[in-house]
C-alpha cells in the first residue's frame, strides 16, 4: 500500500529505453519522477526534463506480452516496482511553454521569443540545435509545451509531429511529472537541474520555489519566530556576513 501511494502521489521510477536524451540520460538509466508538485498547481517550466504520456501518434501501438511473466509484471507495475509493459510514456526537455514563440533555422540556434538559447550544457556533443529538422516559428498554445530531446539528431520530438493537432506540442495534462534524480546505476547518481540558459528565460515563475517546498519551509519558520517572541527574544539576530 505504501509503494502504491508513493507511486501515485509522490515519486515514480522510469527506465530510459532510448538514446534520445543523451548525454543527460543514458539508455538503461532509472530516473525518479516528481509527481507531487503538480498537485500544488505547479506547471512544467522551460528546461525541465519531463515524462509525459504519448499525446497520440508519437509512439506505435504497445506490444502486449502474454503468460505468467506478463501477469507478474502487471502486479509489480501496479505498485511501482516494475515499469508497465503497456505504458506509452516519453521523456524530453521542455524548451517552450504556453504563450512562447519558438523557432530554429538551419545553421542557427533555437530561439524562444526571439532570444537565442545557449544549449551547450545539455546538447549532445557533435549535434546541432536543429539542422536535421528546422522548424517554426511556432506559437505554443496556452496549456501546452514544446519538447525536444538532448540528443537532437536521435530524437523524434515536437519537431517531427507538427502534422498532428497542436503542431507537435504536448498538453500539460499529459505530463506525469518532472524527472529530478538519476537513481540507477549508482555510478550515475545525480540530480537533473534546469540549465541556466533556459532558467533565465523562465522569468519569475522559475525563480520561486515550488509551492509545496515553499509551504514546507514557511511553516517551521513561522513557528520558530513565534517561539522566540514568546520567550522574549528577538525574532532575528545578526550574524556574520560572508
């Protein structure tokens, strides 16, 4: 029951099946996806690596395995101990959000609202931003996302689905959560932070802490100040400035 609650509301593990997010993520990596913060109204931001359900037409029909092994996998996936054989999920990086205009021309950089994005922190070595598939300008509808893989020349991302409804953008409602940690293998443990170049574009929304974290930090602070006041001590004391 605890595993089921954690999988449903807090964290879920996903296995990386392809090379589309190299070198950030390698095939076979296991990542932990934060499913909690969306419950507090937080929306995906530029630069975040997100897992999302197939918007429709991105993946082929899921193969259906049979027999005892398939039944065991169904049980274990239900409590989050194995990935589901039928899950139709993808993992990409958010490049633009609702209200943005995004484009990229051969030989150039990705532009978000006319500003060039420095992708050197995550773009796969030797790749170009979009020479294999130039696009845009695309106006991202509200409530939707433009996503791309870090291994740009090996990723069938938003660029390749512009013939579908909403020009290849993904609905925020299809997002399972944000990938926050590489949990396995041990040699690759690490977090998945937002690159500075995209964080700078995100404005005030990305500067503040997620609602759940901010609330968790604010409550003990208020209680501490009240205890200090009740004891007749000042709420703040000056410390060394570094």
